């Protein structure tokens, strides 16, 4: 049985939910990712996804909380994860997010999926259309998943398979 490779942790940081910290983290992450990944294609993709997921954590987590960002790499993939507390019932939140992720990946065409989410956001600008997930799929090809840990913290993960 082959052994699983332990990922290299490139970043594990907590970000206080204050816009200046969030904005600085998004910029730092983008610069760091562009510096680490000489293959520009991966760097742009990971930077785009991290920016979207950090913004979601900022918008949808309770006030006066922080959230965690983790960037890891193995020989086969790059993983970016955001961990944050949720406002309201964590189980309802995770069920809703999983449904939205499922809708984003249900259409075989990422452009069509993005178009549907864009239309939904235009129809209800105050709603949570989860357009960012469709953008991540369209622009990066990452696979997004969501789960709750044992402390009811939301974990949103984007996985970027590396080409051999």
C-alpha cells in the first residue's frame, strides 16, 4: 500500500476580521503565491481562488472573529483552505453551501455555470448567489469542497491538481 505524502505547509495564518487585515492578507497571499509558483498559470489560479474565499470568510463570518487560511502543496496538488466561524446555524449553513457548490459543478460547462450564477446575482443583488464559487471553477479549474469540523467551524477547500 503506497504511503500518502504529507503536504508541505506553505502558510498557516489567522486573520482578524477587520477589512485592513483582510485586504493586506489578500495582497500578501497573492504576492507570496506568485513568488512561490514559477509556473505563472498555477500562481494566478491559486491567487484568484484565495482572494475569493478570503472575501467570503470576511463577508459571512460573525463580527469580532478571526479566520484561518492554510496553503499546502504535495507532489500532486496545491490546496488552499479557509476556516471560519459561521453566523447562524452551522448545519443549515453547510447544507446551503454544499448545495450551491453542487450546483456550480452540476453543469459540465464552467462558463454556463458561471452565467447562471451571474444571472442569479443580478436578479437578487442582496442574495447569496455564491458567484465566487462559479468564478473559481471557471477561472481556476479548482475543485471546491465544504465541511464542518467538530467545533462547527466551516472549512472551505479549493484543490488544484498539478500536472505531472
